[in-house]
C-alpha cells in the first residue's frame, strides 16, 4: 500500500492549474499556502484526508479533498467571484454524472461528488477576502 495524498494533490493541481480564470485572468492553483504574495484570486488544495477501504484484491481509499478559493477585494465583499471559480472547478473535476478518473503511474482518482461547501470570508480594515471552501469526495484506487 502506498500513501496517495501527494499523488491526489499533484493530480488536482494538474487538472485545475491553467484551466481556471476570472475576467480573462488566470487563477493559479497551489498545493500549499504560497510563500510569495499571491494574485487577487487564487486556489489552494488545503487538506486531504484518507480512509482506507481495502479488500483482498486491491487497495482503495476514500479521499476527501478540501479546496480553498480566495478572492482579495478592497471595500467590497463579492461572493460571486468565488462562486464562479468554484463552478469552474466542479465542471473540470465532475463534468457530468459519469464518473471520470484522473491518473498517474500509481493511482486512479475518481472525483465522485461535492460533499460540502461553505463561505469563510476574512476582513482586515477595508480589505476583504471572499473565501469559499469546497470538499470533494474521491475514490482512489492503487494500480
């Protein structure tokens, strides 16, 4: 059995990075909090939790991926921006009712459903950060 967290994170970044935009500006995706100052809109794969669901025939994990969507704003708190980016993420990972997998050399990741969605805005003076956190449930099979 192999730990799948790094593969899941890398596959999510590959699937999303370069494919998200707002007002024709790229929305970058990070696997952890960026050290440099990020742009106004960005996404972080913030948490990955795994639960083994092994059988005598294969290694499987139920994996929840938490995605943080941030939009820094001045004197406004427009949640429609993070909603728009969340919709793009969901359309890329779960485009239809078929279960589509993304894979690397060791794992196949099947994004199954969005299991949670919530807002968690931040404020500092006149600066707002509209923030939406979505959780996606995945079935991960080790090859």
